[in-house]
C-alpha cells in the first residue's frame, strides 16, 4: 500500500459525510484519494440498524439544504437528483403537547401562519410572520459570509459581509440567546419550545445558544426532503460517485497514527501496522479524538483542545412497530411540559430528564397517513436528548428501562400508542464507542454563547498537510454542514498542494516539472 506516483496522494480518515464530500471533490480533480473507514460500512453518523429484517435510519433523519449537494455533485460532473430520489414534504413536522394540542408547520408559510393563528391566536400568527422574515435576513448574511466560507473571527466576518450585511447580523441578536429572541415574537411558551428546538439540531440548549440559530427556521422553509431508500442512500451516492471518480474506499480499516516526516504529513499508519503514504490527510473525525491523541502526538498538538461543554447525546429506539391513536407524519415532536427543567437536567445535572421531549421519525410515511393499515408495522426512530456522559457514567439497564417507560408515557399523553415488534436501543455509551473521545456527544462542542461558532476548528491545522472535516469543525454540525466542511477541506488541500507544486517547479533547475494538483485532468 506504500508509494506515490507523480499525482498528489490524499488519505481521508473517516467515511462520514464530510470525508466523503472531500474525497469526491479531490478525486474529481485527479488526485489519488484513499478513504479509510474503521467501521464495516461508510456513512458515519448517517447509519442504519437492521431491526426485524428492516433497515431503519438510526442517525440523522431530516434532509435540508439540498443546494449543498446539488453543487457538490455538479462539481464532480454528476446530477444529484438523478442519483438520489427526492420527495419534498408538504408537512415539515407535526408537534404535540397533549392529545388536544397539535400544530403542524408546512412548506407553505401561509399555511403555517394560519395554523399558528388557529393554535395560539392572531398575535402569534403575526409574530411568526415577523420571525420568519427575521430568520431569512440572518440566513441571507450567514450563508455566504459564514457557512460556505473559510472560518473567520467576528471582526473578519463583519468585514466579509460588508455594511449591507451588518443589519442582517444584528437582526440575529447575536448577544441574546435563542430563547430570549423568541420571546420577542412568541408570548406563548409552546411556540418558544417549537422554535427553540432548533438549538438541539446543533446539540445545544435554546437557553444558552445564540439567537443566530433562528436561521434554521428559514433553512427548513426552503425545503425538507425525503430521500428514497432512506438517509443512508445519501452516503451511498457520495461513496459511489467518489469511487467512480477514482477514489479507493476501504472499510474495516482503522488508522492508528498520522505520520510526519520533514515537518509535514507523510501518510498514516494503520492498525495492522501497514502504512499509506500521502501528501495530505483529511481527518473526518471528531476534533476531540485528535486532541486526545487517538491519531498520534503530532496530530494532537496540531489542533485546539475542544473549548466549551460537549454537545448533546441521545437515547434512540429504532423499532418496527404498529401505531394507533395519533396521526403520524414523517417528522413528529412530542414536547415535554417544562423545557427549562429538561435542559437543566441535560446540561446542569448531566442526567436524562424525568420528562423528555420525544422526536419520532415515521420512515414509511410522507405527509399524511400510514403506508398500510392503522396498526400495521412500520419503521420508527424514537429519540430523546441525553447528556454526553457515555465515557464517564454509562446508564444502567434499569435506568434505560425507566427512560423507555417515560418515553412511552410522553407519547401516550399525546395520544400515540406504540405496538412494538422489535426494538434496538442506542445509548450515550454506545455512541461513545462509535465516536471515540466524545462521550457520545453527537455534534462536537455545544454552540453556547455568542463566540462559540468562532471557536470551532477550521479546515487547516498547524501541522502542514493535515486538514479537518466533519460536524465538530467549521461550519458546524448537521448533514449539509458536514458536507460543506468537506468542501472547505478539499479546497484547502488543493490550494496548498498547488502552492507546494509551484514552489518545487521554481526550485528545479531543468528536468520535468511536477504536475499541479489543481490542473490535473478530471477522471
């Protein structure tokens, strides 16, 4: 497995979405790319579990920001929609607080406004309209100024967006928490719960996360999609295209150390003792794993230690079950009564809340009605947030059994009765094993406070030739954001290798110049 040709070689550690995106773009530019994944299959957190012979999505289940993948596939010479079957949902999510308190949000904002008005009154409908416009302004500034751009500090961000974008930044109330900002629009605490839940998309608390996260409301308004065949199909499409463009994908292949020679990355040493030479390494692993020394001392010294509390973990139930009583759609949220108490348990006591909000993804449904008879078995993922203590205090079987009882009680309070046939439970301890050095945290560090987003690591490290991708680095957590991190890492690799190539050509006196990484022909 050793050796280099004249084309630059890149090793990608981890076949999560960030690693696959980087591998695809680098392979499409003609680089020799080897993706090394310690698990038996690719996808990272985008995983499935087999339950009673059915593949159940057991990781991210909400697909948004389709434009990220349209652009990614187009850059690699492919059509995303032709590779991945997509269906846009009309009902974004169904929310419940009790059997008599239900509220749907829709792809059509006018329908959402009318539904909110019927649920909480005309003032709430006007508050939603103002909130939606405010979220759109924040998104318009941060999409190009922050999400798709290399990491920059606050002052650099202000310069980047210019005077015209400053009002959009201020609209995000960066010095306020999301919960505080929502109070301006929604006197009804149930609506603050609904929109405050967007903080959990990043593994954070709405009582501590920046109000900037209101932009997620606009992201969902742009489209929530169902992927035919499940979310893992997205990872499969990325992997298939990367291989078609020349990348090698090696699953069941763990990396033990990132190798260094002459002050820069030289490749990786595998767990079996063999090595893979590389001019660059993209680490699609949680930054905490690098900082803890899981890939060697040189890599550990090149990244900042995670700063701030860990993000949320989860307890999940992937199941095949019949359901009665509540008309599930694809995405459903069953809210606990006391949101402040829920997050005080998660981030204060580091415990599973006594009454937790439950998310249910009904994977055989779209906007309305079951795929078959009312009680026919269907694939469900039930999830509650949990503290990231899987490496310090694994919950006992008795605690998880009690957690299951409380979860079922929350659903029944809202009218949903489960009739499980088979269930696979995943706890913070299992997530900690899947993602070392995290304690089960699923989103890197929690984005608590105004400066948290700027404290994430960027694509480059202090070790020449080592780059970072994934949900724990800029621009943040979530499937599309991880893909953007892979794009930023690939761009930095290409720029740096091109610079090295030009320097070497300049230093050569005669002979054949090296081929530039950025001008290598596409495959």
